[in-house]
């Protein structure tokens, strides 16, 4: 099994980990009801996605 020849220096380890930070999720707003939605997700408030009603929300039409 291959084994590292040299110990990874603190500097090199830090450079590698410089890409490890978390990025905040992008929040967009539903074009119909202006609720905040995650990108590429159906709006959980009105079921709107890609210019149409993608899902039928239970509390909207069924009344439960
Ligand atoms: Zn919406």
C-alpha cells in the first residue's frame, strides 16, 4: 500500500481546507405568492413551479 513520504505541513493542510467552507443556501421567492422557496423546488405555500401548479396542495382544494 502506498504511504505518504512526507508529513502534510500545516500550511498545505490549510490550503487544502480553504475550500471546505459552507456556503449559505440561495433563497428565491415564488413569483406567484412571494414566499421564500429553495431553488429547483416546488413552492410549499402554493405548489407553483415552472409556471404551473406542479402539485395539488391538500389544504388548498380538499379542505383538510
Ligand atoms: Zn408560491
